C-alpha cells in the first residue's frame, strides 16, 4: 500500500510500504480521509519528541472497514467508521472508571516516542483495535468525520469545566480547538464568549462561530475590557488553548475570584505560575487531555451541524500531495487551517489517469 512516511525529521515521503494485518480484535480500515493535526506539524521537526522517525503519522481519520479479526463482533466489512486517536487498554485503574484518556497503557495513533511506535492513518490502510471504533451516522461525510477528534478534545475541556448556563468565558487561542470550544460554549448557553488571538482572520471566524467579543492578543488592553464586560469581576471560565506561560498568566488575570481555568494548550513544557493570585483568589486550574469517550456525542453534534466543521476545512487533497501541504502548514501559511488528505487510489476511479504522481 501507499503511505506518507516520516523518513527523518522534516522529510515526508509518499512511498510503498507493507500493508498492516489485523489481529483477532482488530479492524483493517481503508482510510478515506485523514486530517493533518497541529501536533503532526509541530512533531515534524522533532521538537516535541513524539514523532520519532520512521513513522506514519495521522490520528484524525475515517474510513471503511476493509477486514475484521476473528474475534470482532460489532463491525463488518464495508461499514463506515471513525476511531479514537487514543488506543486505551480498557482494563487498568483509569479505564475501569471511564478515564480512558488517562490509561496507563495509552498509545496514540500516528505517534512514536520513547515508549512505543504506533503507525497512523496517512496511508491507504490502518489497523485499529475494534473497541476504539465508532460507526458514522448516516449522511456524515468522511471529511467531516475526520474532524471529530478536535471537536471531542474541545468537548472534553467543557466537561472538565462543568459549564453553567450564562457563564461568561474567555477563550485564549482561536485555532482549531479554540474555535470548537467557542461553538460548544455557545451551545452550552454561555453569556459572553470572548475570543483572544493574534490573528485577525481567526478572530473573524471566531465571531462567525459564536464569540460575542474578540480582541487581538498583542493589543494589550483587553483585560480591562473583559472586566468591563463582566460587571468588573472577571470571567467565570477561561480556556487556555495556546500553552505558554504568558497566556496562562493572562487567563488567570481574566478570571473572577473563584473562576476556573481549563488548560488545554501545552506548547511550553513548563510555565511560571502566579501562585499567590491562584491561592488568594481561589482560582481552579484544570488540566484537560484528549477526550474520554465523547466521540458519539460529538459525531451527533457534527451531523446535526450544531457544531460546524466545514468553515475550518481549508483544503482536501490527495495523500500523494501530503508532503507539500505539511510544508505549507509548517511555514505557518496565513489562513490555512485544517487540511484533509485522502489516500484513495486515484486509478480506481479514473483508469490510466496517473497525473497525481501516485
Ligand atoms: Zn489531533
Ligand atoms: Zn487502561
């Protein structure tokens, strides 16, 4: 089969590799769509230590069941599915209480680190355990289904915060996850939903998708404005979806006493904490990692278009052209958000047409 392989840091090659074989509890998936995640782009240069080559990346995907292991009961060949990015064991202390994102044997598709290597879905086929797969609702496209992972990450962040009707919230970072957080805060019945970002284009999109107010991050004076919007108190909730010390500090400053900050971003591995502020103002800091079984709910929200994914899809392209799209994302091309790669063999549709370089 063909796959997009990270051969060495910053070097992606579309090439022939061995097709994986499903074990007894596995599904063989013919990948129909796989989205490029920010973590794949950041992982490209080795800076995160989570994409050690050689590796097939890709964990935001959907496809058709093309084969089933001998023990598989819930799925059959031809079924349309998506799957969790996390492979969890189902038996450990955390899995048994539903915290599958904290599984002690957790592996992430398309990730290789010191502990494991798990090839992902930038390939014609990928093998996944049956228990992480979810059937697609009728009418939901493969491309839209490939967006469910970031929606689920945003959904999990809201679950952590226990959002209440008419809460005022500030979202720091209007990238992919931030824009889904904003849409979900609107659905959850929040009052003021403030988006902060450096990029005016993202802020315009944030406004379209549910933010009531937007501020450019480098224009400094948005904190008094947030206090002005919240009876001088500060926001009930802050979502930190960037992951730097500076933004964390701003998130804490934006909160009222007793407010809650949900920390999703983690660009920096550590950050200074304004300790006295957190203690004396009784700020709650909650980490939020991946998602814990929220996929079916999120698939339903996407299918009903309560959560809109289309405005965030910048391009749908053949997997063969993946390396070039990674380059453009790595360069931080303005206006480029989600890129979805499709590994379908072009020759299946148009015989003799080889002009996609496959
Ligand atoms: Zn992702
Ligand atoms: Zn587990």
